[in-house]
């Protein structure tokens, strides 16, 4: 595995949100490393409101962590 996450520090809340999305996506990639399987599973959850809400919750949790690490950009 490469060392891609060097800091949770971001300049702006927007950059923090984008980092939260990246963390969520990377988490999925680490959990299911097969791109073929992820592509097949996407059809299962892409139209499922509960699955989409759950993925939004993961991003929100990551964003809370990043915001705290950035002292809420004060």
C-alpha cells in the first residue's frame, strides 16, 4: 500500500469535504480490492436509498474528523 494520506489538514472546508469523500472511496477500495466486483455491486446499491444514505453517513463521519483536525477552520 502506498502512503497517500499524509495529513488531514486542509485549507478550506470545501477541501475538507473532498478529502472526506476520498477517504470514503478509499475505504471501499481497501475493503473490496476487486474493481470488477465493486462494479457489479454498484448496480445493487446505486438505486437503493438506504445504501446511498449510508454512504452519505460515512462521508459525514469522515468530515467531522477532518473538521476537528482543522480546528473547524477557525
